[in-house]
C-alpha cells in the first residue's frame, strides 16, 4: 500500500511589480507571454515547447511526446542517438561532459521559462507500507477499487459478467494495489512576491537615518534648499526694489512757498 501526502502552496505577485521586467521580478504574468502550442502559460508548458523547438532545430524532427504542429515530422528509430544526446543536455541532473553542461545552460537561458506569477504547487511525500494482501483481499469487495464510471458503461450494463469484479480465491486476491492520497495539512501556505522597498519607503528610510545620525530631517533639507536658492533670489529682488525707490526719490519736487 502506498500513501501519498500532498502539501499545497500558492504563489502570487503584487501588482506593483507589473512595471518591472520579467527577468527582474522572476515570473510572467498571465497573458504576458504567448506560447505556440498552449493557450495558457506555465513553466511546464514553456519547458515542453522549448524542448520541442530545440529538438526540431537539432534533429530535424520531434519526439512523439512533444507538442508539435500538423506538418512537423516525428522522429523515428534512426534519430535515437540525436534524441538521446539532446535529452542529456536538458536533463535536470548534473551529468554529462563539460560541453553538455555548457549547452544545457545555454539552452535553459534561451528558453527563458520563468515561473508563472500566480501558480499552485504541490509537494509530495510518498510512504510505502506493507500489508497482508491475501488476508485483506478476502474481506473486501473488488467493486470498491473500480472507477465509478465503469459500472455505467454500455458493456457492463449489457453483460456484467464480462467485467471481473469479484475476488474469488486464486490470483485475483493478492493482485491488489491501494493508493491513498491525503493532504498533509488542512491549510494552504501562500507566498507573495513584492518589492523589498518602494521609492517612497527608500526616501522615508533615508530621512530617518539622517535624522538619527546628523539631526537632519526632510524639513531641514528643504530649508537648506530654500536658503541656497529661493532666499538668494528674494534678497536680490528686494535689493533691486530698494534701488528703484531711491532713484524715484531724487525726482520728487518740493512744493513752492511764497
């Protein structure tokens, strides 16, 4: 018996990162990158499409498991060596020659298959348990191990005897496989991509540091700017105004007294 524990994780991205380049933020938003063979973008879809394109470029054909167009040829037995060599270059394991590793890095960089900015990921833990299947099989009904849709097929309704759902003594009893799927937690861990510091936060932090170490604040910075620019202009304007007043006073006529 095999028990599989699933742990779900969700990843989202703040809207403030939409103006960033995908390489800088490390992901693609929905409909930000269009794929040739898939309607929706995901890192797995992008990787499959990139492998298909690289295989077609290198071998002149694609593997039967790769996505392809209607007129794209499928590789036959004669292209086995080419497919095997190319699969090593895309392998996730650290094997192969130095040239293979270099080509692997080049291929991955050319693909630019970044994760999706909003995705759900599952981590899997597998536990294998032993059990006395012969004793267990004699106590259960085999129909419980069949898909519910099987009982509604035309063949089963026409002649149920054609489908063996019994656990009679013999080979059928020990030939049972049970797979149990469980969620490891009843909660989902969520991760948010967001900038570590925005521009306004940067200005606020700089002002706080300046105020702490040199007793300076943002108001002090504006005061310095005022005295270096606006204050000088105001003083020059006042001096010119006073000079005009002095010049006008020389032309004032005194009243005539007899």
